[in-house]
C-alpha cells in the first residue's frame, strides 16, 4: 500500500472538524484509521493498496517468505530450549559434547532473533503502506549496527519523501560520515542544522561536521 500523510501546521487557522459517527455501520477500517490520524494531527492525503489486486502470486510469495522466517524462528527457539535443558554441560565433564553447549545456544538463539528481525523487516517493507518513517527507522537501525552501506538506500528514499525533515537529514548525514562520504555528510548535516533539529542531534551534528571538514 502507498500512504502519503501531511502534518498540520500549528499556525494554521483551526478548521471545524467534520462530524464522525463511530456507530455508523458503514464505516470501514480505513475510515477509523484516517479519523485516528486526524485526531493526532496527521492528515492522510493518499492511500492505495500496494497490490491493486489482492491475492496475487507476488503477494502470496511475500506472505510465504514471512511465514517461513517466523517458522524458522520458532524452530530455532525450540532447539535453543532443548539444548539448554537436555545437552550435557556439567563442569568437569570432559566429553566431546560439552564443548558444543555454549556455541549451540548462541547459534540457535541468534538464528531465532535474526529470523524474527528479517520477517518484521520484510513485512514492513513489502506489505505495510510505503512510509518514509519505516525507511528512516530501518536506515537508522543499520547505522547503529555499523552497516552504513545498507543504511544509505532507505534513508535516501525517506529523504525523497520528506526533503525538509531534520531528523531524516541528521540520520543520513551521520550515515554518510560513517561511510566516509565527507562531502555529502557536510551538505546534509548543514541542511539539518538550518531546520528545527533537536538539541541533542544538533550537538552531535556539529561535532561530526567538525570531524569531516
């Protein structure tokens, strides 16, 4: 689905809110979503399904992929519990099996957590409405994981939809700096500082700017 939103200007003259009857039997789920967003100060100006025809092969393939990763997470979590409970681990036991106890716990737990993360990301990127907030969050997570090369594409996509969002500019500028692109980092961070950037972000941006000069 594709969703475009518009935040209300706090200086804009208040308009009388349209009447909304929660008991109307003809209300759709989207009507409720739109009304909830309106009461939070966000106006949804465009809403369209990501898959115009529901139940297509492409949509079903994505759903199967998500289901596979959740099943993999469940299997890995089950294996973790089995190894934790049943695998020999006693101190002083010199059998060959004991040395695999900790690696097996780490491996199965890691697979479980990674599979859940992959499933959530695929769901957010492929089935949920297209949203610059999703791309911004995903890119910042990659940045925190020291995966700057993976963080740049979603952050750039987010900036295309919100070119004057100071938080997106800050995230992208910091990512460019970590990736080693000093020129783009300076350009983007300077733009961010000209906008209403949070004080903590602004201080960090100035430090980074000094380092990339």
